[in-house]
């Protein structure tokens, strides 16, 4: 199960991965997009809730942070994810470092 905040770029990346033969043949990936354009902490909390479901083997949260200062709860989200074995894929565009 993959949770993401964006409706375009993150699902596009993940759908591209799903098309790779080695992933397509062996892995079931479900993408859940936060309807409110959630922040990292919100996504992690949703992943924790869903990870309790029997059919969910692994949870990931995928999000872009344009600049870490834009997400003041990012360190908390990272700690919470680690405590609950939620995996993170965080992109920080190089242009954010100006």
C-alpha cells in the first residue's frame, strides 16, 4: 500500500514502477491519494491505520517536500514512520536549495 499527497507526479512514478516486469509479475501495489493534499504527518498516520489490516503487508508514504521548512512536522512524521515500520520515499527537488 502506497500513500501519497499528489494526484499527478507521485502516482505517475509508482505506476511506472508497476509496469516493470519484475514488479508486475510479483507485486500487488495499491495507491491511495490523500483527498485533501495531505502533509507528511497525515499520510504517515493514515498508513499506520491501514497497516493494521490483514491484507496489507507493507506501507509506504511518498511525498515531495519543496523545502523542509514548508513541512514543520516532517521530523515528527519521519520518527513516527520509523516507530511503526512505515517506509518513506521523500523527494526534495534540488531547486529547493536555491
